[in-house]
């Protein structure tokens, strides 16, 4: 009798896991997307803490507008992205290992999922996506490690600068990582940062090809030549191309 009960419990757990995995990879775009943003003082600096305290949802309004307008252009119907600013967290997400082996990447993924489970509280509700925003004072660090996000679990660890001067570029990074959670893939060389032609270009048919004038959101950068690129200043210099729209399900 107890053996049958244990088997039933196990099958129930597996069913829940399978259903959640299916939902993660089959987003219903007719429903609003709730994005919960948890700021983290990742370097412990006073300036970082002060920056976090003045954050509001308005700091991400351009990201919301970009996604709503772009989704409407491809679907003919706008997707509503509802951003919510969660509480500040004191514990940082596990850091992504550099040059990780497959096993190290799997272990990190499990640790990150466990971290997300630990941090969740009932008052957080049931957001579609949860992003952990790791802020760093640019006076103490000049370059950030790569951010990352998982489609299965819809969670992301996003590294950002705690500076008003970087706020517009922070929105690009947040948007990029958010799209990862819906299946969008990177379209730039992970070693050099150079956008990959043609998928990482906003206008791969432009003549002459260089310089490009916009970045593709998953290409990350504006290609100035075959070997040179720059970070866009804001989402006004960013587009989302058909390849990415297909990956996230805005084009069938």
C-alpha cells in the first residue's frame, strides 16, 4: 500500500515538472507577461545601495515599450509586459563559471534554480519571469561579466551598472536576457562580441553593409565593420529581427 502511495507521489511530481517544462517552452502570448525584477547589491558598495533605493519600475519603461511595440509589429497584436520591482535581495545568485565544462554548467543551472526557489516568497505571486539584477558601482568595476538566463525555469541573472548614465544601456541588457527566457539565442561571437552575420544584424541586406545603424537585440552590438562593433546607447538604436521573432514565437 505504502509503495503504491510513494509511486503515486513520484508520478505526480514528475507530471508537475513535465507540465511546467512544457509551459516554459510554449508561452501563450495572448496573456500578459509578468516580469519580477529583484535588485541585488552585488559589490556591497554604498553608492550601489543608494542607486538601488531610487529604482522604480519607470527605470524599465523603455524595455516594456520596446517589447510591446515589437511584438505588435510581428503578431499584429501587442503583448503586454508588466514589470514589477521586487524587494532588494542580500544574497547574490550563484556566479556563472567561466569556460565551464558541460557538467559545471549543469551544476550551476541546478544551483541557480535552487537559489531562485530559496528567494521566492508567497507575496511575490507567480511571475512569468524572474530576473535578478546584480548592480555594480562603475567607480569600482569597469567591465561586467556576461549575464545569463534560463528558458526552463524562466529565471535570469543580469549584471548591470549602478549609474544613471548607464540606465539606458541597462535596459538593453535586461531586454536581451528576458528574451533568452523565451527561447531567443545569442547572435554574436561570445569571444569577440562581434555580431554574427546575417542573424545578428538588424539590416543584413543593407548596401553598403557597413556601418550598420542599429543593433539586433540578440546580436547585442552595432556592427561598424566585419571586425568592429559598438554598444548601442539605448533601445532607440535596437531592433528585433525575424529570426529572433521566430525563436520566441511571434512568427509561426
